[in-house]
C-alpha cells in the first residue's frame, strides 16, 4: 500500500511517500527555522501562513521525488493533532481537498504516536516496549502495546524536555533551535564545570515523572551557586553541564520504568532523540535494545506520519471531510 503523508503541525512543512509502512520512497521537509530564528521561537501566525504558501509545492515534490502520481497513491495520512491549530489546519484542509478531488481514502494521525513510529520505519520490533517521546512540546515515557495503544507511565510536571533546552539556549544566546545548539557546544564543553541539584518531585508525583523547570532555572538564574570555580564560565561548559543534568534525569526514570516492567526494548522518538549524549548514555546499556530514528527523522517529518497512517488505513480506519485539527494532546491512558 502506498501512503502519502502530510505534516504541518509546527514549523516543518513536510510530505512523504511510504510503501507498506516501511519503505520511505521520498521525504521532503521544508523547514521554516530561518523565518522564526529572529524571534527565538516559533511564531504561530508566521508558521501557518508559510504552510499555506508551501504545502502545494512540498506535496508535489514528494510525489515527484518518488516518481508517483496521485493515481498510484492508495491512502493519505495527515497529522491532525496535536500542534499549533492554524498550522495543523493547513495540512488537514489540504489533505481533505486532495483526498476528495482524487477519491483517495484518508486518515488523521496523532503526531505524538507518529514520532514513536519513526524508528519502526526501519526496524522490526515486538510489542510491548517502553517508548520515549521527547520534543519541544512533549515528554512522555510510555508502555506501547500497539502502534496506537500506549499507556503513559511518566511525563514532565512542568517544562517539556526540548523546551528546557530551548529556554536555556535562548537565555545564553547559544543559537536557534536551542537543542541542537546545546548539543553541538556540549561536545566541546566539560560537564564537570557545574553540578546541578537533581530534582526532587513532590510526594504525589509518579515514579517516572520528570521535572525540568528546576534544572532550567538553576542553569539560568542560579549558576553561581552550582558552578565549580575551577572551570571557566564558558558557553560550552554551561551547555555540557545542562545537557548532562537534563539527560541523566530522563535516563534515570527510563531505566526505572524498564526495570519495573522487565521490558528490554526502548523506542525513542521526537526532536530530542537527536541528542548525542542521550544516544551515548543509552548505547552503553548492552542489556537493552534501544532504537532511535535516523537523525533526519527525529524532528518533524511526514515519513513517520505515512508509516503510522499505513497501519491505520490497513485496518480500515477512515476519516471523512468533517475531520478537524485538534491542538491538544488528549486521550492517552495513564498508568495509575
Ligand atoms: O519533534 P520536534 O522537531 O518538534 C516538536 O514536535 O516539538 O522537536 C523539536 C525539539 C526542540 O525543542 C529542539 O530544541 C529539540 O527538539 N532538539 C534537540 C536536539 N535537536 C532538536 N534537543 C537536544 N539535542 C538535540 N540534538
Ligand atoms: Zn514533533
């Protein structure tokens, strides 16, 4: 089955052609990063306007690169939630119009689940496994029992993991987007320059929850308190120390979840899955199988949307022209 995927939930305008949920024949990602860089963050109004301008060309290019025409496409999968409302609406409206005008079945896809599917485009994995979705907007540790059946074990009680990277980078003017900038600087910095306190969660919080606002605030406002005076106060040292604190906290919760459940496979998705130190730390655990997407499929892309969409379409899921964009994350079960 040939599926055309469309993604426009944030600041990447993307389309891809994927065969049987596995073979990525084409993947076009038009990033708006440069257009938002001067504001140090995504401006929703600019994002949706650019999607409107670009989406026709992006979809045409994905079909062109794959050497397919719409008559060879069996289904369309489009990100319909969650994300920026105006941006999502562009992809959803475009997909509906394309599906209607070409009589092609289509289905709305959850962007969070699509991130978790990204590594599965190229690897066979048995369920259940532990999933980690970490991006600018999401931080979820879950148990996955199927491609659209997850139970949330842990989440952040405040900032998303990527958001904390972005805010620290913004404060020190390290570059945009912040996560990639910190990753790059951290490679030449020394994490021992600063020891941030590990976050203590409130009694009522879950065993696998994380908190990033404490580390973020410590990195931004209380650096003096935790700085080791033997080290130079350089951007690369700040980046390395912050990255280590943020990743170590996540890895401790992940390993706890894997120990408790006895599950040995971990699947990671989302922009922060590109982080070098996170990948290295988990690669050291030879007793676990840790799957990451290739770097180009960590951030937002349409191949993951088409991949997950294939499974939905194959079991008969269809949407109709009433499909709407929904900005919020709703509907995931939470383990008690
Ligand atoms: O999945 P994504 O492209 O968009 C969302 O759905 O949010 O994730 C973007 C997030 C940003 O917060 C960005 O700073 C972070 O992923 N990110 C990274 C790295 N590359 C991107 N964080 C840490 N290390 C990286 N190498
Ligand atoms: Zn995303």
